[in-house]
C-alpha cells in the first residue's frame, strides 16, 4: 500500500485524531517502559496544535500535527529506497509538492528534521485542510516500499488490529472489549486499566492521560 492507497483508505480527521489518542493511551497502559512504547500523543504540542507520534525503535517513525488549519503527516521508513539516507540526503521528488501555506509550520517543524542537514525525515507525506474533501498527497511516484502501510496501517483499521499489534510487539493477549472501550474514548475505569495490564493503576496514569488529552469522567 503506497501513500496514494493509504490516503484513499484513511478515515476523516476526527476519526484519525480519536484513534491516535486511543493508541497512545493503550500503549501507555500496556507498555510500562516509555522507552519501548510505539505510540504517544501530545495534546499540548503548541498553543494551537496537538501531535500524534510513533517511533518503533528501529529507525521508523511518524508524526501527525493537528491544528485548526488542518493536519500534516509525515512518516519515515528509514530503509526505504525513498529515504533521504538512501537518496544522497535529498527528499524524494514530489513528496512535499502542494503542501498548503497554512500547514508550512508543521511541515518545517525542526523536531521532524535531520539534526545535521535539516532535511525532513520522510518517505511518506500527506495532509488535509478543512477545505479538502479528502486526504491529499503530492504527485510522488513511490519507488519500492514507501512505508505507508507499515507506518500508518493501524489508523485505517479497528480495535482488532491493535490486538494483533500488541501480541506481535509486546507479547501480550489483550481483552478486546477493553481495547474497544479505549478506541471509543470512553472515560477510563480501574476495571478497564487492569483488564489491559494487571500491574497498572488508573491513579498512577492521570498525568500521562492528561498530556494525551484523553477524556476524563
């Protein structure tokens, strides 16, 4: 699945935002060591922005920055032939063509760029403004695997997909009803938290949950 196929499958912005928040809370509960979590969410990224982040620990990562002006997303599959590290330090042609001016601040965010040469760490980019009828990407012609499915696939699927992800990456079997509860952004209860991880307690997670912006009871 290339970026073109990905943006055709992605749900609307509200759903992507909801699932992004849910993934961060699930990882917070399931994985006790933050160094090994894949998904995080910063509801206070800036005065007007929220950010969903993924880091897999092997060099692949993504970010989605949500603001009133829209959403800008970029992902890096570091071993892709489209990676700047495989392309003489250059972005793949067409990757950023057409990004609207109101999303340039997110596009140019230093946190998502290489520390040495300032090139955006990306093999996949897409965006959406309130004026767009769907997700948009540049006129890029992917070469090999751009990482779109591997990086963003969970955003196109339901709670069942997180069960597979958790089993593959955290070696745990989770309760589907508890995962569905979090996907729906229903207020967390002690029962839901301990159903996902017996050693976790809701009171201990309150600060992290607030940072994610997950609804409270």
